[in-house]
C-alpha cells in the first residue's frame, strides 16, 4: 500500500498515477487518509463493474475485434 500526502499529489499527479498502476494509493490530508487513487481495472475488479458502451465507444478505431449482427425484427 502506497501513501502520499495531498501536497505530493498536487505537485506531481503523474507520479501518483504511475504508483496507482500497481496498487491503490492513499492520499492523506494532515496525516489522515482522505482519498484513494487506483487504476480503472482495479476499481472494476473491486466493484464488479464491466466495461460500458461508453468505454467501448472511446476505444481507438480498429481496436475492438467484434462482429455485429444486424438488428432483428421487433
């Protein structure tokens, strides 16, 4: 478990994001944990969330390997 101060977080957000790739990072304010930064994959695993259509639409063109069937009759 990594812990950084809110001051460290504000001064170097990129470093905090790099740390959070491997494990959650606790951000403290006046010595008390106030926030947790984690990767989206860690969050999804923890919350049981799956990718949404918004996530899929945000992917770069050609990165999704899927065949779409034409809509059926209603």
